[in-house]
C-alpha cells in the first residue's frame, strides 16, 4: 500500500443459489474475491468484516468461509441475521468490511448476482 493508510468502509452483497453450505460458501468466496480485486487488498489491510444474512440462510456461517482465506486469521469476523423486511431479497448475504486503503484510493464496493439490484450505483465501478 502506497500513501498514508486511511480506514475505509467497504460494502457488498450477493445471493446464494440455495440454503446449503456449498452454495453459501461459493457466494461468500465470490464476494470476498470481488472486494479484494476491486480494492487491491492484501490480507493485513482487512481489519474486520460483519456479515448479515437473511433468515432463509442458516446452513453455515459466512464468517467461517472467510476465516479459511490465507492470511485472514487476524481479521475480526462476525455473523448476524439481517432484519426481516417484507419483500426483501431472498437468500441474501450482505457485508460491511473495514480496511486500510491509501488516502485518495477509490473504494470498490461489490454487489453481485441478484444483489446487484439493491445498489446498481455501486455494483460495478469503484467509487471515490
């Protein structure tokens, strides 16, 4: 990381194809890969991630998937259940990550799969 490090918040969401450990694991891995790629993150830059899932996902913990990543043993991880709201996107996994990024570096949020409709403005391009 070049430049002065600054604590930044990264957002993201995706959907799982089913309520199974395999489907949740695939969705979480894809979401984390996207956040890492869009922000050029090294493991030591990621400080914490809070995952929330809709009530229809209970086959595994997203944090358990993240904990398996190489170099992420020092990342503080937390799972919680998303507030239930009528009409919410089913099988949705959301995250809020805190990472150290260089001052002025654009933030790349990641809204994937069906979750891209939650924030189409953040789904593709890095944000400043």
